[in-house]
């Protein structure tokens, strides 16, 4: 069964809860940019095994938004609409959800090569053998990065 590496980001804006961030950023004409100094973004990635990318996304969103959880699609006009219960996930779309009080954004996926992991040296833009990644991370910890 193929594995898929799913990329997503956690966004926090100083002084705003996740629902307000969602409304401000994806609420249509009132939406817009934030003061860059007020935004904190943390990027994440996880690997899911599934028959296809859509199945990997289904498992990912079940784990992160909960079964039947509220997942939103960021439309091209800048607004977000809630995903319908019978809609299929499209790996090329931008999805949003609130998890543990934080606004989360799906940013894409790649099929993983068996036996390979995201490269820690290039921030996950390539793949290396797991042993190489473990050795690199150990070396960084030992030498202070």
C-alpha cells in the first residue's frame, strides 16, 4: 500500500482565537492580511498509508478534525466554505480546520518512497534513507546544530 506525506501548517495570530483568524482571513471582503509580526506559523508533516491520495486525506482529516469534524475549503475567491459530508477530498485544494484551538491549513501531499523519509537537511523537500536522517539529526544534536 502506498504511503503519502501530508504537509500542513498551524497558524496563530497574537490576540485572536482560531475562529476569528478563520473569519478574518477567509471571510470574504473583510478578510485579508495580518501584521506579519503578529503571525506565528509552524509547519508539520505526517505520513499516511492509503490506496490513493484521497484515502490518505480522509484518514488524516478523521484524525485531525475528528470523524464528521468541520473541514473548510479555501475557495479561489478567498472565502472558505464548509466541506459537504459527501464531497471527496481533492489533494490539490486548500483545506482548513480548527484543532486544539488553532487554525490549521492543509498544504499538499507527496507519495513517499518506501524506506525513505523527509530530508532533515533540506526541510523535507527531498527524501533520504531513514538511517541517514537519524544520523544527521544525531550529529546536529551532538554539535549544537
